[in-house]
C-alpha cells in the first residue's frame, strides 16, 4: 500500500468525525487542470439549435445582432442604441457573454477596463476588476443598515461625450482585497460572474414535473451523501413580487429568475441601465442623466393598419438565447470515459444530473407549433436546477426567493471545458480548486468531496479531463 493511500485514509477518518472536510484531506499527488480547451470554432459565430425553421432562424439572427449592439447614452442613428446608464456595468450584452464565442461567459481579457473610460467617461476601475481577472458584478449585502442584496453598477456615464451635464459618482467598493480572486476585501460587497447562455432555451423548456421527478430520484443515495436541495419555488404566503405564480425558477446563480425574457429585461436595466417594458423605471432617475430619452428606453414599436409591431430589444435578446445551441463536447477518450464513471460513482451526479428532457410540445413563437428544436430534446446540462446549501466557504449572504445566504443553483457543467473562471464569484480558474471549494462547514457536498479526495490520483485526473471535455 502506497504512502499516499495511507495519508488519504487517515484524512477520511478525520473527516468522518468532524463535519468539516476541507482541503486538508487531499491526496499528496494532485490532479492538474489542463486549462481551457481550445477549439477551431472559438471566436466564431454562435450556432443556432439544430433543426430550426426558417422563421426561427430569422429571429435568432435578429436577436444576435441586437445582442451585439454597442449601446450609447444618446445620439445613436436608430432609437435602438440609446439609453445607456446613468449607471451601468457594460455597454453590450456580448461584452460579458463572449467566451469562447458570443453567448458564453467571461473572457480571459477583461473588456470592462476599456468600457470604464469609453467615450470620455472618467470612471475609476474598481479593485476587483483586472485585465486578467473575470468580469464581476457587485452586490451589497446590506445598505444603510438594512438587508440589500441588489446589484450596484460599477460605472456611471459622467464625463461621456453623449451624457450632457450628468454628474453622479460611482459607488464605494473599498477596502480592496485580492484583485484576481476577489476575496479578502470589503465583506459587504459580493460578486457574481456571467453565466453562459448556450442551450438556455432547452433549460427553459424543461417541465417543472421533470425537475421534481429528478429531485425525488435516488433519494436514499442523496440522503446517505448528505445531498438535499429544493426547487426554488415560491413558498405559499411568502411575499415575492417578482415570481408570483408558484412555478420553479431556474436561471441565475441562485436559480432566482423565471424565464429568458425576464432575465433579458432585468439584464438590460441592471447591466446597462436601459429601462424596458418589463422593468419600466430607470434605476437612477437623476433628471439630467437620462440623455433626453423617454422611459422605458426600450419598447415594442407599433405600426398602424394593420396593427403590427416590431419586437422590443428584450424580446429579441430572449429569442436569440432561446434558440442558441448547447456547447459541443469533445470526443470521448479512455480517460474521459473513466472520469465520467468516477463523476457518477462518487456522487457528483447526485446534484449535477447529467440529462433532463424538454417538454413534449414547446412553442418558440414560430408558425410551426410545437417547435421541433425545443420539444422532446435531451438536455445534457449536468444540473438538477435545484439550489443547495454550499457551506460557509461559498456563502455570499444574499437571499433571493427561497435560495438562502449559502444556497446556489447546481451550476450546469456543459461547456465547462471551455470556461476560464469558476464558481459564482470567479474566485478560481482551476477546476481542482473549484471542486475543493465545494467543501466547507454546512455544505451538502462535503461527503462527495471527501470521496473525490479518496480517489486515486489517476481517477481524479480522469475526472478533471472529463470536465474539460464538456
Ligand atoms: C456586465 C456584464 C454583463 C452584461 C453586459 C450582461 N450580462 Fe447577462 N449575466 C451577467 C451575470 C453576472 C450573470 C449572472 C447573474 C446572477 O445570477 O445574478 C448573467 C446572467 C445572464 C442570464 C442567465 C443565464 C443562466 O442560465 O443563468 C441571462 C439570460 C443573461 N445574463 C442575459 C443577458 C442579456 C440579454 C444581456 C444584454 C441585455 C446581458 N445578459 C448582459 C453579466 C452580464
Ligand atoms: C450538493 C450538490 C453538489 C455536489 C454533490 C457537487 N456539486 Fe458541483 N456545484 C454545485 C453548486 C451549487 C455549484 C455552484 C457553487 C457556487 O458557484 O458557489 C457547483 C459548481 C461546480 C463547478 C463550477 C462550475 C461553474 O459554473 O463555475 C464545478 C466544476 C463542479 N461544481 C464540479 C463538481 C464535481 C466534479 C463534483 C463531484 C466531485 C461536484 N461538483 C459535486 C453543487 C454540487
């Protein structure tokens, strides 16, 4: 028996007697994350779902072009490009959703550095935004002594050539911590990185009943492993004005949002300060900072006789995302096949459910109903879409719907092979670290991570290789 095995056995015993199984229980020989998987199509055009009808494809393309529009405060040739700010995180959906091509997540080189001073703006770059770190949006846990939890935009339009006399200040995010990991600074400021959008229309098309059936499956294995999780549905009697129909919400790091249209509307106002028909009021109503634009900035656009309308931007964004193809995994190898088996054996798949199915008859807006591309499709997402207690180490202190301060949606792992940053706040680029960070006091994943640490170095490496193949 090797020395390495002896060490990990001791660690497992220690782990069993204390509830906390941290990195102390790792084996000596450690697996290595080979890094971002490069593919020839990186940086190319995003692919639509296979089998789209001609009308679906036309609306996918329309949404894609609007998703890539660089927004300004005022003076755009069409009304479509106006309304940026007064407060914003970036000026283009695709600036944040871009790795490894449009629709993805945070790229290796941070675009926000240039956005901060675009068009004459005079913003200071917050300490947690670096050129070699992730895009982060910031939430305040508390403000003025009461629970807050909302996003505080990083930048203001002050100084921009198209912003007139607007003169407002950025929020104060100090004191600074470690700029790359985002850890150790002002404990009232917490972060989230962009989630990738590939395949999100398939996720939207999964019936609640399928999520609940998966939640109830493998019950004894989940109980043994300490994995619980609940769907982020609104509890009876709870006042929650953004989700009042009682159905399961599933988008965002805390599964806090119901639909792609809802997320698009929220993102337009929160990330860019562009009010719209789902979020009609400006987040900052300072009068001389509105660029002369009416509110909502984005609307549907009527024409009379016959009464028809051109879609609003938020509808177009949602169409693009809904019809966007899922990530394409790499071909399997002996190593990734063993890694996949280990992933299931040790219980990663108790939360990261490999496959769910979309509903039998899902409509996209196409004249062809139901949509063939969205109906009865496999969704190889590697998520149960439930929120789980992830312990003190990952807790961000924010409650959204029924997702509490240390609860997060099981992050879908499809596409993780081509991701640069991991976990909700982008604290690491190393998959091994991302796995170890699942373990801390109160995490439902503690026993599964203990089992990961007890694997041979070879099996651990195969599991990492499997993740990088996704
Ligand atoms: C400044 C960067 C940034 C910009 C710009 C941005 N996003 Fe995002 N996006 C994020 C972050 C961060 C999250 C995760 C938010 C959360 O969970 O609280 C996210 C999540 C999403 C999601 C949820 C996906 C999922 O499965 O969880 C959708 C949909 C989305 N964004 C759409 C858009 C659209 C549409 C636009 C343009 C209007 C946009 N985003 C612009 C940063 C950005
Ligand atoms: C108890 C449920 C649970 C178990 C068990 C679990 N995970 Fe996770 N996983 C999550 C949640 C929740 C997140 C998001 C946490 C966060 O961002 O704070 C996550 C995030 C991840 C991420 C980062 C993805 C991203 O988008 O940044 C990876 C990689 C990952 N898990 C792999 C694994 C592997 C490998 C295993 C088995 C060793 C495992 N997980 C076991 C719930 C779980």
